[in-house]
């Protein structure tokens, strides 16, 4: 979760959550303990978190870098902003950055009183300086921004004891300033002179330094329900925050990734024996968002570092026009990860589809090698298998819930009929225990003994 930090310039801060619940008020060095004894403990202008682990602290023409994992200031700082933030030498950022924020599609915005220096993090170079009312039409000209914080819903720009709200989804500025006092109860008696959004938790015990999820501007919308434009916005945000790296846009609005890596999880092709490196290209952006969310969940929850697939890329030639050809589908074959000291590999075939099933007419009797043909509701076979690995039973069940929430489940519509299915019920998610049966064909459970089929949108051309 994200927390909003406000500084007073002389060493104190107020920390709130996105709903303005107070989490902390006191000395900054009590949370960022690595500041103790440094010249920053008496204050700095503002801060900016660029990736999970590093916070940049600005004071006058200089900046420092703070490592959250070790809770220490990195050595060899300060440096001059103008020297290391490319192209800022002849901008007001060379003198002082008064506030800073990440903006999806905009990379970073460095506020310098009433001017804004755009900074492209991918190019690592300034994109130009504009006035505050040019950057945010509707804001009064000459508004000197003293602090900027972001939530999923909005960018808040503070100017002394007043603030402005910029809607995150529409970019629309509410041109009416409002007093901080009374509207931000957690900041009562506190006038921010700097601030930033930290993607880490703060609790009564202090700063929680575990990695926090990367902000996704449409986190509550299933990937299947995103418009292509919204999906692109999510991917741009993930790109800006380093969770994935998109290649320059290709034809059709399809997405190519520079590396087949999302949230640190690598996608590898499974040839039936081993996995091998593969590229991620020609993805429908909604499918890429679903994959990114799956990777983030799997990495955070089960320490997954590799997802094995047997088909994910769209057909660049355009000849194949089903959901796979259009880059809207994933055939997921397995997962590998590390939990605690032990590592694991789970394959849909070996650990699920090739295992025994209960005898439907005699559930307590001897198990059978496979479901007899025929369409009917079934059960998740590992649940009744006393010899199944408990990790496989738990992880595949949890995985199913995650994929059914992002890709198509009961129907092929963006909204998706509720409630979500469970394994064994009819669904557009195909797997070894699916009700559909087609022993000789490709659209029954028999053809999905070795993978989960996941799709966005219709099965045929869309
Ligand atoms: Zn498939």
C-alpha cells in the first residue's frame, strides 16, 4: 500500500494513508533512520520514490539517494541534480526541486515553485519546462507548488496552506483551491513544504520495508473489463515504475516487451521437458495487464520467479485470428518459485492433469486414472487426492481464483457474469478438470491436461 508523506522542511513529517488516516507525526529520522546524524536530519525540500527500493531526497541544488531495503543513505551523495538528472542543467530544477511526483504517461514531474520540469524516466532526460497553468490547465498561474502526493484517485498539489486536486483518471484539475486545514484532518496544524508518495507501509511500529505492490491506476477493474486505452495506461504506469519494460509501440496497438519479465517474474516457453527463454510479443494490452497482475500476485504470495507457458504471443502475420492469434490468450503450463529456503516447480501436467481422479460413482473407492469422457460438472481432483502435494493443491486453487478474476470466466463479456466459478464448473478458463469433453479435439479438458487456457474476449476473431 502507498503512504503519503508530508515534510515541514525542518526535520518533521506527517504520514497518512490515501484516506488521510494519520499513521505518524514526528521526526523524519525516526522512520528513515539512516538520516540520523546526516545533514538531512534537519530537513530537506522534497522526496521522490522511483522504484521499490530507492527514495531520492532533494535539497536546494543537490539530491541524495536513500535505500529502503537497508534503511540507509547511499554513499557518495549528495550529487548536483543538474549533473545527474539529464537535461535539467538549464531548468529551474538545477536550483531547487520543491515537489515531485510520478505521473502515468508523464514519467516524473519536478515542481520548481510555479514551473514544472517534465522528466522522462525511460530516456533519463528532461522533456522541457512549462508553467504550472500550462502543465495543469485551470490552475491559477504563478501557483507555487510546495508538495505533491499521488493516490490511485488523484494527484494533490499543495501550495502553502491550500491544495488543488487533479483527477488521476481524467487529468482534470479542480481549479478551486481548498484549505488544507479542515480538509486534511491528519495534517491539522501542519503546513507541508514538501511531500511524496511512498509505496511502502507505515505502521505504529515504524516503516514497513517489505516491497509494496506497484501502483496500478485501474487495479479494481478486471483486465477483461479494461478498454484498450485503459490497459495501455496501466502498462505505461507499470513501465514507468519499472515493473515491466515495453518496447516502442508496434502496429495494431499490440504490446511487445523488451524482456519477457513482469514484476521480476520471467515467462519461459515449456517444450514438454524443460523451459526455455522466450520473447513476449504481439500481446493485446489487456492480456499483458492480466499477465502482469498474475505475475505480481504469484511473486508476492508464493515467491514465483518463473511462469512456464506453451503459447502466449499473438500472430504478427495476422493469419491466425482466434484469441491466441490476436494475442489475447495464454496457455499456462507451470510455475516455479522459492518459498523460504525451498524452491519448487509445479507443472499443470505432472502435478495436476496426469494425476488420478475420484471415481464419481464411488468417491470413497479406488481412484481412476482419468475422468471418463462426457460433459458434466467435475471436481478439483487434487482436493480429493490424499497423495497430492499440498502446495500443488493450494497453489493451483489460488491460481484459478486469480486467473478467473482477470481473464474471461463465466462468459466472454468485458463485465463478466458473477459469481466467479470454482474448478470443475463451466468456464472460459480451460484446465484438466473442466466440464467440457472432447477426447479427439482441442476444446475439451482432454486437450488441457498440460495447461490452463486463459483468454480475454471472444474465442474467435474480435
Ligand atoms: Zn489456449
